[in-house]
């Protein structure tokens, strides 16, 4: 498959047109998205206008940008001016944002062509994309299985070749987990590196937008385009976008890599654990120094996350009340009834569950025991990570405990679903970057992903290690079933 | 209106003031009163999905001005979300400050010498405005409601006093003093009628020395007059309840200006649970010390200090009504300038407060750089001082001086008060002319004169009136009285 970098180069040099590239991808979507349902909406007409504009610029001898003519799929919780932005929820029915998210503006400025809005777990709450009000997305590698979530539509779109690049959002693993399950690269950047302006909030202190791509290099180029300070987001870091792609070839000789003890033992399926060990060995073979590192408080990450994220969500989602936009229940006698009926009809069960959890966690008399204590755990995790990074440059772990599971396998048991994010949540709690890189397949032939984590703003080093893992993955043999 | 013997009212005030910023607290929409509904709005202040707040630096500066003017400590602070559902609140949470407010522990000195503690003065965003249509205007009879979000996101500072207020008059003085500080510092225009300053009162009653009683929060106090009436009514209501063996229920009550009473609003069965938590979309606010000091040192002289300065110049107590009124109307600087130009202070103060035209709308900073009153008319401070000089020397009577002042105002500029007095026919009478006049009047009324000499002071007024009439008002009443007394002393046996 042609990479995004190659496509952009072809469009910039005139050996291909953006319109040709777009039509090719629209063709693939037409053939297979009926089955996979990666997209909530394919914006073909607007994409054609955008692609023609890129070609016109190239025709005038102007540089259309580093992503010239590259189709990009957007998770449907990123605001797009005049295009429905649903969060895969009934409650936002009919709402069209009057503005573009900052990342959408930056994509356009870089010459990228938005091809459509992808499916997700409602308001990004889930790990399988089965919590979408519009039906689940299926895994391109095995349509009877989930693509992961919550950015399952974006992961599936890249895996199926519907778009070379996609954006997702990652609150507890929502980019990396589906990337692993769909066999693509997924990146959760340092908190504050990418503007959240125009990302419909799930949990504000954890949410971060990041790239999906078929290669580490493509992911690096996309992150360079969307990163950098934005005055519209107060939590945006006041620093320029990092240089990533140019650093990939530097290798990992002497790089210190820690294999995380707490994320390689109990609860991790053997095929995934085996691939993770092989990735460690591959890094060592490439010149890195690998050792096992313990980060003890990580085991409390999941519990802390399921207090902090729902608490923030309970407040962030209060505004969907039927007064100003979206769904409004009819027949209510007064405003209180209208609120209740609208939210009862508009939100799905998982969203309701988390709003209730979060409301409870913030209630008077419980705040200290739940939200307050969870924030303390967060501080401990940051401290333990800092201790680990005093010893090593990057940390290595599986991205997920298992490969893609069948649709419906975990929907009846929320806790087993939540456990999918045990490896990814700590980076969100700490605000650190992490990347999932495909590393072969498991015994079932389904993709396995390994995760590299780095301290805040350690993206350049993290991408360098990821490139080495990606290179090693090309020479893997099928995993032995023991 | 006093409470029955043995009762004491305790009151704390919560004052919300809208800050005088160009734009809203978290977005660049104009902070304007009176625009067409829903025209000053954007994704941020409408709370649209995906929008994020960015703190307005000017609002922070004005909040620091208020804090430093109230003697508060300015501290590192964080914003918090106060969660509750209401249609005029776009996000269904209000961004406010909770356990870490920007200003804490200040005080306000009142003209009567009392001091009211300030617990905190924190920043928050205003809500939109609901109106209820299709009925009598009350929510219960309406068929639908309309919401104007122009006010949503307007920056507010909420100033919370300690329960250090013990009468309605003191509450009034507190609110008036606070308003003058808000205006003087430029932080807010303090207009209660436009809602840019809103006062809620927490009122309870007790027997002096007892612990605080159960309080009620009184809302809808839209003027200083309502504040006084509402508090007095509420304290009396509570005393009556307790004396008839009932209990005060903790609740929010609304002042009904027309009916002259408070009515039950919302009963608080238990404390509201607003589920406060730190606002994750904003970063902690830590104004650096140099900035705070710069703001503090740029503060104008505040009313309490202005009262002290004026009182010292006039040899009066700062709490004197004349002094308080002069500062309230922003006339103190003008008077002090006149004193510096040679005017006698107390006379100048009297004329400035009582005899400048009252239809002039006094704000602060009336004194322009050129030293004139920048009202409709203008009086040069030098002209004013010269006029006071004429009055003090006896060249003009008080009545004449007031008329010349009026003429000065009409004429404006640097008109010469002596020339104006001459124009009005107010030349002071020569002493011998006046004495002749008095002789004539005495000679014409021998019976009355004998009575006066015999000790009947009541006829003195008659003599003064006759002399005034004879001199067509040019005589100085005081001088006439003095002449009469001299003459009586000379004749008395």
C-alpha cells in the first residue's frame, strides 16, 4: 500500500492528482464500508472540492503542503463546520458545528483532504465501538470481531485502506487500543501537544487527539502537522510542533528501554505477551539496552481512571439538555421533565452508566473518598513514572491484553470491557505520550500491537524506538501456540 | 425602624459586580449591556460542544484591583465548575472559584467608623437571562421561556462580606461604599438598576451575645432603598416568628418592592450539592507578585482616604455628612483645589455640596486636568476660590454668594465672581451706609426699639427684615444683627 508520505510527494510533484487519490479511496469505501461501517458519514462532495483546490494550487506551482491530497478520516467527535458531528450519539442529532476544530484547520492548511467522519463508541466511551448509536464498526481483519474503540471507525478506516491517515482521540487508550486490534499505528501525544479546541470533550484532563497511520513515518508527519500551540486551548503547551519524521532513521543504539513488569504478567494473553517479549528482543538486537522496570502504582491506574474520567464526563455532558441544540424530547410538562426525557432518550446505556458513576464520585461526602483519592493515585503514577524514566528512555508493554475479540463478547460485562485499557490508561493519567506499533499477529492470525511510552514531550525518542520495532516486525514469523 | 428591645440583626452581604472589561471572561465576545438578544455570542459562551475557555487577562487585573482596594490578600487561585442545570447556563455548569479564590481576607471601612470584614472576592462567569412568556411574566403561568445569552460569560467578581453588619443603614452604607470603590477603581460601573451590581443579603436575628440565628438569603434587592427595606422587613419578620413561638426556616426569599415584603423562594431542605471540582479546561491562575504590586500601586485614592483628607482640611470628622456627601459626589478634589487656591475650607465645602446645581450627574473624577468641573457647566477652581473669598470677607452675603455661584455655573469658564456680583448689583454696602440704614429703621419704630432694648429679642428679626427691605437685599443679615446689638448695648441702662 502506498503511504501518505508517498502520496503527498506524488501530488506535490505532479505525478498524481489529489482528485485521483481521493477517487481511489472513495472507491474502496464504496466497495467495503457497507460491511465494516467505519464511517458515520463520507463527505465525498466536500472532499472533491478540497482535492480539486489542492490540484489547482499544485497546478499554479504553489506547494499544497506536507499532506497534499492525502485523504484523512476524522473521528466523529471532531467538529467540522457545517458537517454533522454526532459523537455517535442520538442526543446530537442534527447538530452541525458552526466552526472547525483547530486540528481540522491545520489539516486543511497542510493540504489534507477530509474524506469523512468515523464511527466511535458514543462520546468516546467504550473499547469496541459497539456503544455507537448507529451500530458497531467491524474489524477489517475479521468482520466478526470488534475493531477496538473508542476510535474504532478511524482504526478500521486506515486498516481497510479507506484513508491513509485518520485522527482519533485517546482518553484511556481510545487510539492505541483500536490501532493494536486493527494492525495500524496509533499515537497518544503528550497532553497539551495537540489543541483540543473542537474536540467534543469526554474527560478534559485526559483527552488528547492523535494520529492513526499505516506506518510510523506517516504517523510522525501527521502529528507534526496537528501539533503546536493553540491560543484557543488554555491547556495547549506553548511550544512549536516537534520534529519527528526527520529523526526516525537515527536508530536505537544505546537507547535504554524498560519492559514494564506490571503490564506483562497476569491478565495478558500469552500470544500478546510473547510478541511483547519478541519486540524487546528486537530492540536489543537493534542496539538498545533492554531491562525490566517496575512501575508499581500502574496497577491502580484503571481504578483511578474510572473515577476521574466519569467525574469529568458527568460535567462535560451536562450541556446536552435539549435547550439549545440536538435532541429535545417532546411532551414534557416542564423544564425538569424535558431534561430528564431528553437525556433518557438521547444517551445510550454506557454513557448513562458513566454519568451516574461520575456524579456519584463528585457528590458531597464522597468527593474525598473517590475523586480526591483518584487524583492522589494520579500523582503517585506520575511519581513512579518519573522514577522509571530516571533509569530508562522509553517503556515497552503490550498495548492490549488480547487481540480483537468477537462482537458481543464483552458487552454484558462492563468490567471485562474496561480491562482492555489497563495498559494504555497510565499514560493518560500521567499526560505522557505513547504509541502502539503493529508487531505481527497472534495465534489466531489477528494483529498484535506493542506500546512504547515516553516522558512528557519525549515524542522524538518514542518515535525512533517505534521505527525500530516497525522495522523488526517485517521479519517476524508466526507466533507458536503453546 | 428598630427591632424590639433585646433583639439584634446580623447581616452579611454577597455582592456580584460585573467587571468593566471590553470582552467576556472566556471569549472575545463584547461585554455590552443592552445589545439585541443573542448577538454577543460565540461557540465558547454558548457552551457549544468542543469549545474551550481562555481566561481574559483584563478581567484578572480588575479582580486584583478590587481585591487590593479591599485590603485582600491576592493568592494563587483555581477555577472550579459549579454543576447545576438551568436553561440560562449554556454548559449546565458555572465556571467559578471555590476553595481557592483569588482574593481573601480583606475589609471595608465605612464612613461611620465601623469596619466590615471581607471573606473573599472571587471571579466567576455570569449566566444568561431568562424571561418567561405567555403569561403574567412569572414562570408558573408562562407557556414558554426565552433565553438571552448575551450576559452568559460576562466576568463577575463576587464579594462576600463577613456577618459584621448589624443594621439596615450599615448595610446600605456598606453597599454604597463598595459601589464607590468599584467605580473609583474602574473595576465596575456599579449600576444596581442595570444589574451590574447585585446585592443579596443573608439576614438572621438573635439576642445580643447569642450564637448566630438561622439565616435567610434575600434576593431581588435592586436598589439601595430595596436593600434597606428588605433587610428591615426580614429582620422584623424573623423576630415576630420567634416571638410567636415559631422557628425561622433557612431559605431563599425574594424581596417584593411593590408589596413591601419578602416571599419564600426556594426552600433548602439540605445544602445544594453543586459537585464542585477543579475546571480541567483552565490552568491554575498565579498572578506574579510584581503584577499585583503594580496594580496595587496604580489604585486611585479610595473614598475612605479621601474622606480623611477632606475632613482634615475642613477641621471636621470624616463621618460628617458634608464630607461623606462631597466624596460620594466626587467633589472632594475640587474643594481641596479651591482650598489650595486660598479658599476657606468649610465655606468652600458647604457651597460645593449644597449649592452647586443638583441636576448635574456626579460620578467620579469630575475634576479635569485644567482644574474645572467637567459637568454641563464648568467652574474654574480659581473663580470658585475667589467667590468663597468674597463671602468669607463679608463682601458678599451667603445668599448673594449662592446667586453668584449659580451665575458662575451658567456663564462658565473663568468668569470673575467680583464682576459677576457687581453685575447682579451685589456690591457690598459701605459700613456707614448700612449704619445709616439701621438708624433710619430704628427711628421709624420707636416702640419696637424700646421693647428690643428691654430685652425682647423676638423683634430683632423684624428690624433685620426692614433693613433688608430698605437696602433691597444688599445688607448682610449678620452685619445688621451685629449693629443692632451694638446699639442696644450702648443704650442699655
